[in-house]
C-alpha cells in the first residue's frame, strides 16, 4: 500500500516528474491544453498508455482539466506553472522535446478537422504564454 503518495505530496510530485513520458507530457501541456488522443498522436503511443501517465500527473495535482463533451483537456495547473517553468528552464531541451512541440503545433492546426473540439476554459489564461 502506497499511502505516503497522496495528492499534492512531494513524493507524488516527484514521481510525476520522474518518467520520460510524463516529462514529455508536462512539457507539451505547459502552454496549451491537450486531450489524451492529441497527446497519443504527438507522442506516437497508445491512448491507454498516455492516459495512465496523465492520471499519475493529475493525481499529483499538477494538471487542471476541462471536460468538453466526451473529451477531457489537460494543462499544467496554474499553481504549479511558475515552479515547473523554472525547472524546465534549468534543463536543456533535447531533440525529442523539440520534435514533440513541432508535432503539437501541427496537431493543433488540424484540431478543427479532428475528433477533438478543443477546450474553452483552458484555451486561454493570463498566467500562460501561448506558442
């Protein structure tokens, strides 16, 4: 039983950061809200795997979400944005991160023609920059 890892605990926070896929997801949702199917397309992974990773990040309290129809969009929670932004600035991007961001940009351009309607509430916020 892992009763020490609870929402907003330091252990759940660092567990969420301590995986390559979760780190990639966090980088992708820093500036934009994405749903699991968009993340799966960008990461070229099965939706079930991406969903499992998103739930670990969400349970750590690092994501805020918005439900739009049958889709749920996720973005870095505003309470953690500054801290995660500083952490990310202190570690260089690798080619995989740049490729992920390029795929995200392309995927978002196609959002109107895809199954995902896009978020409303999480689409903009004063504490986030847009890319």
